[in-house]
C-alpha cells in the first residue's frame, strides 16, 4: 500500500470516529437539556475521554504518514500531499467539516454544563447559608427578632 492510500485510510478512520463522537455529543446535549444525573454525566465524560484518546492516536498516525511523505501535519503539508494525491482533498475536507462540527457541539455542551454547575453551586450556597443560621431553637420555634 502506498503512503497516499495509507493516509486516505487514516483520514477516513478519523472521519468515521468523528461521526461517532458527534453522535455522542448529540446524546450528551439531549441529556444536558433533560434532567442530568451525576451518573449520566460521568458516563458521558468517560465516553468523550475515550473518543479523545482514540482521535489522538489517529492524529499521531496521520502526522507520521505525512512525515513519511516529507510533509508536516498542517495546512501547507496537507495541501502539498493533496496536490500529489488529489483523491485525498475531499476526504480531508470532510474530516475538517466533521472536526468543526464536533468542536461547536462540544463548546455548546460545555456552556450548558457550565450553567448547570453554576445553578447547582448557587443552590448549594443557599443551603449552606441556611444550615449555618439558627432557624429554630431547641423547642422547634423560630427565634424572636431582636428590635
């Protein structure tokens, strides 16, 4: 298999994995917009971490193959390789489109999660302030207001 074919397979694998990652992000979005439990959030985080690790390995493979072709893993290197192997252009374009979509979904989910965490923190702060007040005396009555 020539380096162009190896690169094509690697980029296709990245695109396929990004499709799965996008589905996971869409599922995360649905959970976040519903009533997320800590268990569901933990499972989603683990799932996203798994995708991130797998995508990192494929990024390293792509960089290695580009290096074998005496190119860097950047726009200039990819353009140079696509000039020699034109069949790669559509595959790289699809990869970048998926990566952009995944990035936007992940950022949107992060904003929703941030709001969720702020809400929880405010609720905890309110509970904490109430617990530290003497709401009732030993007989179960509210203390008298001091004039």
